[in-house]
C-alpha cells in the first residue's frame, strides 16, 4: 500500500468530544475516509442542534468506520433527525 493513500485521522472527531491523543488517532486509508468523512459535519451539526447525544454520535461514527457498508444507512438516519 502506498503511504500517500493514508492520513492520520481522529477515530472520534474533535467536534464529538474526541481528543488529540494517540489513542484517538489512527492511520486511515482513503477507502475509509472518502466514505466516512462526509458523516462528520452532519453528525456534529446534529449534536450542536440538540438532535443527537454525544454518546450516540460516538457509537455511530465508530460503527461507520468499522462497517463501511452501513455508512449510507447511518447518513440517512442522521439526515432524518
């Protein structure tokens, strides 16, 4: 795998309470971040609007990053809030 196809990313986004600690940073391949990055702003906007609890936001982003086939379903759920 080519190194340029990876970026260091937060498992739990900063806007959802994630930290800059090494425990929350991971190398993310573009096949993951190209699919999951669009979730982050929607997820955080829903939290800021009081439509999504932080604990649920964290569960959803981890679920999405570990199960790429569920991302579209998660996005639909977020957009319906």
